[in-house]
């Protein structure tokens, strides 16, 4: 089974109590994203149980999600906005070697309510980058209508071991531009491949095989007609990507080949068990 480069196991369990049994049955390695101490503690417990039982591994990620400042626009800095403790936790987890990556961090400028928090998002992103650079950790990026913000940070991002674009939001040209700037970018694709997302399909067809990852974003990126996403969606995502690449005549046109390559990419980014 293909590795899952971005998911929220705690949120998924709240909707689907059998989620962990499903993940273990399918042997899905997962990069688990948390934004608060309780969620991170749960993910750490799941990771410990998986390691003890020789199940597919978890890789733990932590960050203040860029959507969280919404509704707190009166604050001048990240600390005043109520994010000082999460940032302290991020620094503690990173320094202790508990994290495989810092994320998901980034920018969300989807609508006016989010755009009002842009200043806070900038401060949070700078703090996350500082920790990632100091601890030599990859970052997992959430970017909605904000690719221009990412290019402004190209100098810092190119110093990181890897930069994972969760649910890749950009165009093929933007992706290749990131790579030309020396940013060690990885492009993660999810269920949108099965929903005829034009730019994502175009990107999946042309990006280098060694830069591709897959994800469920479980439970937040459901296939059409579903209430939530889960680990069982990965085969469909993988098949859709293989068909896209086969039609384009590029490596990764067979499911087995694509799964093997992207699993290798997953461990290259998040570390081996």
C-alpha cells in the first residue's frame, strides 16, 4: 500500500472508530499532522503501538495550522494571538527529536476572513521556519491562494531538507519554478486527482517521479460522494495517478512502479523506521 504523506489520524478516529484497524490491515505508513498537545499525544501513542506491534509506522508532525488565527485579528503578534504555548511545544518536540517534520504550516488566503489574519500567518510561518531550520527538519505546507507568499521565502526554504506541498495547489510552471530555485520540493496529491482537478492532473502528469507523494488528508479530503476520506482511498488515488502518468508517457505509469517510487520518496522526506 502506498504511504500517506499527510493525514489527521485523531480527527479520523473521531469520525471512524475503526480507522486504525483499517490502517494496520492495509499497512499504510503515515505522516500524522497535529496542531495541539492532546492530538499530538494521541498520535504519539498510536505511533508507539504501531512500532510495538511491527505495524506500518507513523511519522509525527506538529505545527500551528495557518487557518487557526481566523477570528483573532486584533492581536499584534503570534504570542498575543494565543499561539505562544503551541510554538513552545513545537520547539520542544523538535529539539527532542520527536518530529519527522514541521507541519502543516503555511498560508491560507482563501477568503476575506482568512486574509484579515495574513499578518499573524506571516509571523507564525517565520517562527515555524526558524525552528525547522535550527533543527534541520522538513516542513509540510498548507497553501491556499498564497503561492506568492511561498516564493518570498524561497531563500529559507532551500535550506531545509525537504518541503512538502500538501494537496499541491499550484500549476506545473510554479512547481518547476520552485525546483529551479533550489527548493527541495515534494508535491503531494490526493483525492482531487479523482475529481478532475485540472491543474493537479496537469502537475501529476509532468513532475519528476522522485518528487511525488500521495495523501488522503484524512478525514478532510473525501472522494466525491463520501463524507470523509480514509486510508482505503489510497489505492484509488494511486490508480488515478498511474493512469495520468501512463497517458503522459512518463515514468510511474504502472501502479506497482508508482507505489514503489513514492514510498521511497516518503521515507526520504520523513525518515526510515
